C-alpha cells in the first residue's frame, strides 16, 4: 500500500536538464573513462558545458 502511494508521488523518468561537468585527470586515468564521462553528460543538452583539466599533454 505504501509503495503504491509513493509511486504516484515520485517521478523518476523526467526529461534530463543541462549538465555542467568538470573532469580533473592525470596521466594515470584511462582516456576511455574520461571520454565516457564527458559524452554521457553531453547527450543531455544540445549545447553542453564540459571541461577537462589535465596535468599531462
């Protein structure tokens, strides 16, 4: 009974809003993980704000 009432009040599948992401990485971080984090946030908005700060080149 409680579960049924809480589902009526809580919405989890709402449209995603804009995201701002800052990834701070060094030479030990996998480039695949960095790219996945940035791209997973970029898909939420047509003009995403994404930053990557790296200690390497």
